[in-house]
């Protein structure tokens, strides 16, 4: 199964390769026939892991398309659609996308590292510096953590806003990736400041001045980092993507990281798909955040309980969870995740659905979703070819 699933995933990544970079899906749906920042970089990470020269070339094209269309204030496009006589650039829908900026920096640096082409970072140094300056501005209070609007990242129809854990962690990864080349003491210090603030505000029994002392005391953090907090308090759902990044980046005490692993494995093992849901528990109609969730959609509502961001299971998210498990020596558990990813990707003769209902196991979203295929590729190569990302 593993080799078949891997080859099918490579085939899909080849199908979504265009002259401008990776498209989000091979399905002929206009919003997915675009070069997306986060989707494109995640597919690019899979390309690097695969060692396939054509896919790696497509990754380079993805990064150059994003770079070429960077806004003068530093914003990286959420997505770009190109044609023979036009370019259509989006920097976000109802809100801008903070994670487009950090994924872009990660992508440039990971590409340069694995192709041994330091000049690629040098070529895009001004783009990266604009990104880093913009991230500084997005702190607003200059205390270390980004302030992210509702709809400001991949979970664009979910309830997270304010100091969103996922975005802080991506910023650390971006800064660490860039500093591999820049070797800048100021960046080293910045990484230490952000890391300290994450540990202070998102882990239990931490020392230091909290952003929101009253809310921190009330939330009683125990087994994992909560997904976000704002002036209104904490949102406490388990964010599988963010907590996976925390493990990969080795943030939090060893004891607390073990707690995250134990909690995540217990949750995964009780789910019908044997995958982690994106956020858990799901928000139900009687919950206080339901109306916030219900209204946060531009077109149609998709976040029913156990679906999409509201408790749905994504191959892409679980790909990063598998990487986190491998980073902690949990090879058997990572193998189980890879097997489960390959199983859902194979549904309906390998249609690579975007996500699945975590209760009924029914597929949701767009088929032939590129980053679902990417999850198989980069986790497979980390497991069987000992490929490691620059972290």
C-alpha cells in the first residue's frame, strides 16, 4: 500500500504542476486552479523530500510567482491566478493571510538548503526582509507575538484570532530557516523572545509576565497548548497542526511535550479514521462560539461538527503530525499515521480528498487536493529515506 500510495501522490503532484508553480487541486475549480502560498510551499516541501527534479523545479516556480507578486508593503499573496494576458492576485478574502508570509520565507530557505543554492536566498533577501519587517509590525504591541485577525490563516473559516498559536510557531520556523543563512544575532534574539512568549502564554505553570494574566489563570492549561487567545480570553480547542509544529520545533518542556504526545495519541486512537482532527472538540450549535463560527464564511457554511476545520480530519495536517512523531522517536506511531493517511487518500480510487468527517468518515471538500498528496510524500520520505527538513 505504501509504495502504491506514494506513487499515486507523486502522480498528482505532477498533474498540479503548472508553468507558474503548484496548483492547489487538479480538479477544474477556479479557486483551486491557482498558485497558493501555503499550499504551494507544502507541496514544495514534498517535492524536496521526493528528490524529483521536475517537482523541485515547479517548487522554484511557485516561489518566484509569489515573490514577483509580493505587495510593496511586504504581504505575500494568498494566491495568484495567471493567464496569457492577465495576472489576478489575492492577498486574502475577508481578511489577509498572515501565514502566507511565513510559509513563503520557509519555502525560500528550505529550497535553498536542499538544492545547495545559497544564492536563491540572496536573490530574495529583500523579499524576506520585507516579510520580517511586516511581521514585526503585526505584533502591534511590540511584545513578541503576532496578532492575527479572524480568518487570518489556513483555518480561514474557524474561530481562532488574536494570538494564534499556529502563526507564532510558523514564525519561529521561518526565522530559524532564514537564520541558517543570515546568521544574524538580532534574529537569534528574536527567536528566543518569541519562543519564551509562546512557552509563557501557552504552557502550564510557566514563569514570566503573561499577556493576559487573568485569562491565563482561568484557562488552566494541562495537556496541550490551546489554539489561541485574545483580549476576550483563551480558545481551548486542541489544534493538531500547531501542536505538531511545537513538537517539531522542540518548544515547551520535555515533560509537557510528552503530555502533548500522549494526549494526541489518545485522541487519534479513539477516532474512527485513526487520524487527528484539525481542531478538537468540535463546536456544537449550543456552544457559545457557534454564531462566531456560523457567520465566518464568505460563501457557504461548511464547518458543521466533525467537518472541515471544526473537527474534520485532514491528510495534510496529519502529515505534519507524523513528522512530529518521528522527531520524537515515535516510529511505530508515525507508521500508523502514514498508513491512515494513505488509506483516506485512496478513497474512491485515490481521489485525495481535502478532508473527512471524523465521525462518519465521509469525504469532504475538493478531490485531487495537492497537499493531501504532499502529506504522503514528505512523511513517507522522512520515514523511509531519512529526509529531514531544516528546523
